[in-house]
């Protein structure tokens, strides 16, 4: 038996805004969109592999809102996504109007950039050098 990562989540202020940003801007593909009352079970996947889903989780729980706001205020990314060419992704997203907290910056064996997802999160992009 082995433990595998098949689902991770990022809390979002508005699922519709998040779905647009994560699919139309970042380039993920919507995998699941299941109504669940006021909110949805809404996941996206990489266009190259659908083995790991990212749940765009509605913040319906007050402590989650406090946690997300504290992370954002402290400048801490909620999650990170691997890219093969961080400079190209930075330029592509920058041209689309995405706001970056940090341009691509080499940090030892990795280069990182940090962007604002407009849903209350800093997101880190990283490329292994």
C-alpha cells in the first residue's frame, strides 16, 4: 500500500472567479464541477495529466477566511505549481495582466515567482534549475 497525492485544495473567495482564473489564465482544465448547495465541488487539473486535482474550495468556514487572509497578508503562498520555463510563464501571465509579488528569482537550486490569483491567494511558480 502506498499513499498518493490525488487531490489538493486552495481556498478561494469566489468559485466562479477562481474557475475563470485557473482555467483561462493559468491554463488548467476543469475536471469536476458538481453543485453542492450554495457551493460546488470544483476541481481543475493540468492539461498534461489529470492524476492530481486541485479543488477550488469555497471559503464557507469563518476560520478559513481568517487563515487565508493571514497567509496573504504575510506574503506566504497558499500553494506552488511547477513550470518548465518560469521566465516564459512570467512573461505570458504578465502580458495577461496577472499581478506578481515577485518576478522570477533564483534561489539556489530553484527559481521562483509569486503571483496573485485574485481569489485571496499568493501562488508560487517554481522551476528546478
